[in-house]
C-alpha cells in the first residue's frame, strides 16, 4: 500500500497535467466533426434534391399511373419521404448545432 | 381515368413552398401542431387541387413529426407509450372524419365541406384557444415554472377514477395511472379533427394537458408521435390513390425540417406558460381568419343573400392574410423566446464559470499561504 500510493499520486498529477490538453484536443475534434457532419449530410441532402428535380416528371407519371389503377409503385412517395426526412433531418440538426443553436442541457 | 392536376415547379413556387414550410415547421416543432392550416391553402393558391394539397401536406407532415419527435425524445419530453396509444385511436378518428367529410360533400358539395371545416375551426379554437391563453396568463401571474407543474383539478379527478382492467401507467404524469377509456375518445377526436381541418393537435395537446394532466411541454412533444402515426396512415391511403405530389411535399419538408428543429430547441429554453401563450394566440388569430370567411360559405349555400364578387375577393384575401399573420406571429414569438432564453443561459453559464474560477484561485492562494 505504502509503495503504491506515491505511484497513484504521480499518475494523478500526470493525469491532471494532461487533462486540459486532452480535453482541448477532444473539444477541437468534436467541433471539427460537427462541421464535417453538417457538410456531409448537407451534400447528401443536395444530391437527393437534385435527383428529385431531375426525376420530377417521372414521379408525377408514377402518381398518375397509380391513380389509373397500376398500384406497383404506390409506395414510392412514402419511401422518398422517409429517406429525405432521415438525411435532411440529420443535416438540419447538425446545421443548427454547427451554428451554435443547441438545446439547453 | 381522370388526370390529376400537378403544378409546374418554378423558382417562385419553390421559394414560396420552402419559406412557408420553414415557418410552419417552426410553429409545429414548438407547439406540437400548426403549420398545416396555412400550408394547404398555400398549395391550393399555387394551383394544386384540394385533394392533392391535403395528400401532399400529409406526406410532408409524417416525416417532419418523426424528426421532431426523435429530437424531443432526446430532451426527455416524449411519452412514447401515450403517443402510440393515442395515435392508434387517432387513426380510427381519421378514417371516420374522412367518411363525415365525404358524406357532407355528397349532400352539399364543396361549399358544404368548407362551411363544416370553418364551423369546426371556430368552435374548437374559441373554446380551446381562450382556455389555453387564460391558463398561460394565470401561470405567469402566479409565477409558476416548469418544475412546479401542477396537475389541473379536472385531470386529478380523471386520474382518481379507477376502472379495473383499463388502467395504464404513463411516465408523463409522474407514473400515475389513467384509464384507457379516457384516452380513446381524446385520440379519436384528435384524428377526426385532423381529417377535418388538418390540425388535430388543436384538440390533442390541450386534451392531454387538461384531461390527462400531462405538462404542456411533454404534451406538445407527445403530439408529434400521434401526428406521425396519423400522417403515415393518411399518406398510405392517399398514395394508394395516387394523390400525393411528392415533389411539393419534399420542398415543404426541406424548409420545415430547419424550422421544426429550431422550434424543438426553443422549447428547452422557455417557461411552460410561454408555450401556452404562443399556442393560445395562434389559435385566436386562426379563429379570426375563419370568421372572416364564414359569410362567403353561407352565401354559397344560399343561407344568406348572395355577396358581391368584389367583397368575396376581399374577404378571401383578408382571411388568407390573417392565417399568414398567425404563422408569422408564431415565428417571431418563438425566435424571440429562443434568443432571450439562449442569452440568459449563456450569461448564467458564464457567471457559474467565473465563480468556479474564483473559488479555484482562492483555494490555490490559501494553499500557497
């Protein structure tokens, strides 16, 4: 016990010295990740909306065909809505986070 | 087979839908409902037929509600069990509400359904809006805060009624029990109202607060789960008929997901009475907008003498402007509450940090001496 105590206090001192640096590094990493996440999901979201724009005529044709009795692709709008909500939802969440608008903890 | 009227997308249409979506999203993220009452008329003004506007609105609503409820679940505000149970009964209400609408349309045409919708709006908003606003004012006057949530007397009575075999425990009412027989009609009415005026939360949220005893912030969060279940069911129904214009729905979603996140963040900074204030004010402004439109429907159904076309045009525009004002009011009120709350929070955090630093310095100085 007597031998281990100084070692413990040395470790604690070392930890105390290193802690601010590690904390600072983690904070920097977190803030970089925050912007990267926002940019990544933002880019993904833009790609989805570009697809929506390029295939917008096909989507109205699918809806008209479904209305006319061809029900094979009736679920397409539901799948699109779910995919867009996950990707665009993640982007908007990270977007406000990156701007510093966060919920009160 | 008849052709569905899909509108052409241009820059102007996209910008309008995005902005309206953003504001509508912000209001619904904050008060758990709203937005839809101005989105449907906005889509119709851009050229979409009524049924496509309603169907597309629903298709944007359920993913928005999903994102909003996940976000608020992270803040610990959602009662998933209550939301799912209410959602199931609400789904039944949606289908019954649609039957009522179809029946009225068959008997009295579009003017009949318009009058029915406006009448429901006026009655519900007058009762609920006044009640919520008065309660918010009372809470502010008495200086009550979130952590001092007091279960309303009527809710206490409801919670005290024991009906064997129907009691369920809910986290949002401090793990107390309520009979499912009281939750079923609330869910059903929420769904029926959603099918009639597209804003079921105007009944669901106040009913959760005053009948079940759920705190306002948790009620608005739980309503998002109900809206998701109702929206998903409704979208499947309309998608099966091919009425969903997913392009319109996704453009609105693009704006509303920015808004719903901001609205949800806003709830973590405000007092419970602020949510009630904003909700009550929006309800009263929407009520005024429906009142303005009432003479138009009554004259179309020949209940009163025919109105001058110029007067009808003025009343139409005035009613729509009032709806837009309701949303803009909501956006300004929420933004102001959010900014004020964030600034206060930062000041408090900075003060706490300064005290901690001072205490640390003091400890070092005393150790050295």
